[in-house]
């Protein structure tokens, strides 16, 4: 399989990030807003590992699911009171009894994740299954910065000491980076405006990486990943996490000039499509609707240009712990969910459907997407072979 985007290093027609006009993940989001939008989860359980947990751990998960139900109910009631958008001065926490229960459960979540961070080595070694369950349910917004750093072992990297020196140097990629900065989360408040802090620090991190990895240099899709990191943490920490993601999570191979790894991912995804959704696969082929036309950006930006931030960040939480497998799972879940509609459409209709309909199907309940993703059949040995 040969993937030939019109402008492979610039990604040509990378879609604009979905629904960035009202971002739910920002550097100054309140904890209540972030929890309600990013961590809302109804009673569905995103995983199938629960049967292996102890009674205490199952009780803890049940408590978290109860919290998620209250968060969802409370945010819905506030939306119905205030219309489709809350007033800027309104608070998510009202005087209702639901909100009172919400604050208690939210406090429990803070205590739990505080304990996880403080006892990180023990959780990674002895409570791995429970930690995986909790991450699949969503890491609370204010813990993401430290948990993401811990998950990829980026808390104490020597390269961090080089960062300030790298910024003083000149990179051959600077013009390319400057050109693309304004296209990265263009509607997000943090990145709006040529002189915004977001654009400045995004440029810094992309430039610094282009200097430490001259083979890869700069590739447009990577800016969306760095942009998400910068919404959570300072630029030095974001730089270290990005370096680790490139080194240890297959991302560097995806962004190499040849993009051979992207071709491999597309090939693997096509195999899953042919095996699990043969009717849809035949329809795609009959319409010359290539896998690379819709799935390339899924792998290169980890759905950050597909879903609104609350949904995409939940996928990214799981990616930080489980790697690229979640991209295959979510991608296949989307095709399974939409197969009946897609087989009725021609190429143009499918292109529009992927751009306009699919990105917003799980806005109100990201957990439904996560649940479907972990119901997808995925055989690591077969994929490797």
C-alpha cells in the first residue's frame, strides 16, 4: 500500500478541528466545568476487565460511575435552564441537592487521584488493572498534566535542561512552523491571535523539537498534539512529554519524511475493516473511497482534528497508557456505528458524512464511544504479524 497525500509533509487537507469554537479544555477552565464536560460518563462501563477486580476496587468504580451520572444529570439540567450555552458568569454548581452530592463525589475523586499520583509506583506495579479502568473513565482535568507526565515517564528528562538553549538557536523549519501555527486550534481562546501566548509557546516547542530531531524536523499534524499538551502544562513539560511520545509511542515513525509507518497503520486498519466489516469494505472499494482519505488524520493527530476537545482528550488519556491501539479501536467503532448509513452514500456523500456527522455523534457521552471501542475485536499478535 502506498499512501500519497498531495502534500504529505504538510498533510494537505488536514480537517479543521471539530467544534473548536467552544473549547471545554483550556488552561484556565474551572474544575467543575472541566469535570462536567471532559469527564462526564453515564452508567456504562468502558471496559471488560471489571470481573478481575477485588470487591473494594469494584466498589470504588461503582462510586465513580455514580459521580459520573450526577455530573451528567447536573450539566444537562444546567443546559436546559440556560439554553444551549451557559451564560459566561453562571456556575455549573447550583444549590440543588444534586450539586451538593456532586461536590462530595468530586472531592472523593480529587482525593483518589491525589493518592494515585503520590503512590504512583505502587499503582503502576500492583494496581495496574484498576488504574487502567480509571484512565478509561477519564483523568480529571486538573490531574492531567502530572498524570500524563507520569504515564510516559517524562518527569525527569535530561533534555529538559537543554530547552532554554534550544530556543536561542535557529531552525531550518521556522518558516514552516510559523505558517502553520495559526491553523492549529484556530478558534481556541489560548491560540487565537498572532501574538497570543498559545501561538508563542507552540512555536517554541515545535522549534525545539525540530532541533533535537533533525530527521523528522517538523510535520504539521504534530502541532495539534503539542497544542493539547500546552493546554495542560507549561512549555518545558510539554516539550519533554512530546519528546517521549515521539520516541516511545510510534509517533516518530509516523512523522518521518517517508511516512512509511502511516502506510503500515493504514494497511493494518484495512485488514481489520476487511475482516470485521466486509460489506462496508466492498462499498468503499466500489466508490474508490480509500482508507487513507479518512483515517490518515486519525493516526497523525490522534483524533484531535476529528472530535471536539472533550471527546478527543478522553481518547488521548487512553493513548497515553495503552498506545496506538486505541486509534484502531475508536476508528473501527466509528465505522461499525455508521455502517448502515455509509453503505447508502457515494464518495462525495461519505466525505461529507465523515466531516460533518461523525465528529459530533458522541459529544454528549464520550463514554459510549469508549465502550464501543473496547468491544471491537483487536488481536495484537495478528496485527503485529
